[in-house]
């Protein structure tokens, strides 16, 4: 194992946590191939011990501890077909075609953990023969804290394995909501892994919740309307049809993820909106071909593992056959985004629908012996095949002209840290500089009433734009949008975007008024303001006529005058993110 490598031309030093007493004090788990395909899954120490073993025994397999998890143990990546040297391996991954497989983001869904072990075992047993193999990078288990929080009951709806990890990590965060806000050390380490590899193909392995149906294997692919044309065509016209055919030969029906419109599938399903907060949505921001594989919770564990394994096999095989096509499509996509002058966001499903042939089970509503009320029950003795509605088309509600630059206040350390972690290039202002910029002034916002993944997410926002000359201080940063990772910049720094830093509460301190007035002191100033500003006085008098409550409240009247005067703080609801103006 190695400690460091070079990413994008600068050194990254990886803490190896060599004093992992919890892992190294355990005897080798001696797992065998058969166990991985039955009804057990390894513990985290057993899993890493096995990866360390194959790293020692096979020069083509390299295991790297890439950084911390919230639990305190490292997150590893296993690289197959690297260059047997840390620096050269990550250079090769970025230069050539690379597949990244992420397992156990929800540690109670370990199908990908076992499937990846089986794939490696088979590759070793077959003499490591696979002509044209891309670089294969596997995160053995991303949610380390969830893996260590092992139990047999938290997935009440899931059919095996006997024991498994927990959905939340050590902070009780759902890591599959954390790729933009990056509250976890896990997410920061993932960013190191992702940008060190620059994967062409990304897969996040899961187990579904929801309806019962005949399929074992479902998938989520990127939202078509958010993709560059070259990658959209490659995904939907070539890759998915090819996978469907090949998996059918192995007796698997590959079907879109069953995200219900209503209670049962008869009313249709809808395409999942892979926002940047999710693993695959995050990967898609950087033009990776991105998938979530979802096996069905009620199918036996061994069957789910086999389906996940076969999906990975066929995806890798397709990648081998289409390396040049993939690289070309990604390059065209990078160029496509640089040509765009507008950025669209806030995508929502439209009412347009297609039909899909669906293999389900009849839904019945017998009386519950628990509640005495009707309950949903799928009758496995009544399978059916019928066409159901499929809502798969999204449309953007909003768009914005793409500026040449964003400016962010140097005091926004947490945001600057996240920009660095995502390889965003920027310049630090060294001297106070006057620039003409556009800025968002928040008019109103609403937030979730309950915390969501540690935040009171701002789900509603109205704002106005203001263009002015702004003096930027030394230490503020200028971020050009003409760079490879442009879409990450736009997704996070446009306040109205679905997963912006504003939405995730990074700017809440700017939403609070800092100075106020005492009514008895301000009375004379208010009268003077009205005498000197006839337009304001006219609005003031109109407000009293139109609003009886306003007329009867002295404080509201003084507040109105105060907020429309030079005494009111200009920074109120003004975000410290600015856009260049031509």
C-alpha cells in the first residue's frame, strides 16, 4: 500500500491510519467465495482484512487508504489494473478509461459489497484474463460507521443477509444526501477519491424500498435533460439497450427504478431526479456515465448479490468494448458545457408520459388483523404483465445567464474548502479591487419545519438582482466559469439551484438583521426622512390607507420608514456571492 499520489499536478498526502488496531488485531477472516453468495456479508474488519490480503498477494491489485471517515477508520479504494505505483496508478486512471464502484453507502444494503468480492475472486481464478480491462476502482465500503453499527433488524423490510450495517453513518447522516453540503468526513474523502480517478463510469450499489414486483434488478440513470447530448445518446440509445440484452441472457430483466406515483404501480412510476446531493447526481456533474443499481429488498440476498454482480460484469464488459466511444462522448460533453450561455436548473417532472411493460403482482386490500382496517398486500400468486404509465420527462423551471466569473467573500471558509475539494480553480484577490457585479438580495424564503440531514433546508426562495460597484477585499476569490468542473460551480453558487450552498444553510448568517432602532429615538428621524423624501412619504400614506393593521401599529410604520432609509443595513439578506457583469 502507498501513502501518497499526485492529483491534478499537486501532491495529496493520504493518511494511512497504519495503527488500525481494530482491524489488524483480528485474524484473517478466511472468507470463501461460497459465503459471499449465500446469506452472509463480511464485517468491516473482515472486509478490509481480505482486501489487504489480496493487495499483498496480487501485484495487479492495489489498496489505498484515502482519508478519514466520521467513524475514525479510513475509507479505502481498491484499484485493479493500475500501474503498481501510487502516482502512476492515479495518473493512469485519469488518462485512461476508469470504472468506479461505490459500495455500502447505506451499509444495510451490502449487495455490492459481496458482488464486488465475487467479481474480484472470479477475475483472479480466471487467471486475470480480460483483454482491454479498464482501470477498475472499488470502494469496498463507503459508510464505515454504518458498517461498524452492525445489526440484524434495522432493515425490517429486507430479506437478508443475516446481519448487516446501518443506514446512517457515525454522525447519523444519510451519506447519499451529503455530496454537496459535505458535512461528513466521508464526503470529503470521496471527493479525493473521485477527482483523483476522474472516473468515466460510476456505479453506486443499493437495495430498494417500496412496492413488490417481479424484478430483482432495477437501475437509476442520469436525468436526460441535465445531460450533454453526447452522453445522453450514449447512455439511453447504446449503453442501456446493450445492458438490457446481455442481462436478459443471464435471466435478469433490467428495469427502471420503481419510484411510485401513488400507492401502487398501477398508477405509474416516475424517473428519479438525481440531484447533485446524491452520489450518482454528483458524479454526473462531472460528466461521468452514472448509475445507481437497486436490487429488490424482498428477493433472497444471494439472488440480489448475483444480479448486482452480473450488472457490474456486463457494465465492465461494455466499457471494455466502448472505451474510445466513452472518452469521445465525455470530451464532447465537456466542450458542450463550455459553449452554453445559459444554465438551466430546478428540473421537475412534466405530465408527459410513456408506457412501460411492467411485471408486477396484483395489489389487494384485505382487512388487517392488526388495525382492523384495509391494508395493502401484494398477491404473489397473481403475477401480471401490463403497461403502466412512465413519467420520465423533466423540464427546467428556471435558468440564468452564465457569468464569466463568480466572486465569493474570503470569509466563506467552509465554501472555499469545498471548492478546493472539488478541484475548482480560482484566484485569490491580493489587493482591494472595485468591480461591477450582480448580486442576489433574498426577498423571502421558507425552510423545512423539521431538520433534514442536519439542516433546515430552504425549499422556497424569492430574490431580486442588484447590479452595483462592489469593493472586494484582499482574500476574496474570483472563480472563472470557463473550466472543466463548471457545473459544480453553477449548481452550488446560484442560490436558487436545487442543491446550492444557500439551500443548505451556508449563508444563514446573512439572513439575520444585526441592527435595530428604539422607537422613541427614531421618531424624530422618521419625521425628518418623510419630509425629505416625498416619494417615500407617498408610499407610506398609501400603506396606511390600504392596510388597517399597518395604520394601527406605530412600530410597523416606523419599521417601514427605517427599512426604506439610509439607516437600514445594506447587507441584510445580501449573499456574499457575486457574478460578473459584462
